[in-house]
């Protein structure tokens, strides 16, 4: 089974965050600012926890 490397997952989450912001501004004219902010914050916290778990696992 192949696992994604940490930096690949972080770049994927960053891409999703920027894509949702771009779609919100261009297609929805910023009408979903609250939803996009919530999604971006959730993805950021998820990425931070994932990075911390991976860092702790590799440190040992």
C-alpha cells in the first residue's frame, strides 16, 4: 500500500483552500465568505494536527 508523504498532503490541503477562495470570489461574488472561512480554518487545523502527528512519529 502506498502512502502519501506529509508534504504532498499539506500541498493538497493548501490547494483546496485556495481553490475554494478563488471559486467563492469569482463565481459566487463573495457570498459564501463565512462558509469558505470555516472550511479553510478546518483544513488548516487538520493540516496542523497531521503535521504534528507525523513530526512526533518521525522524531522518535
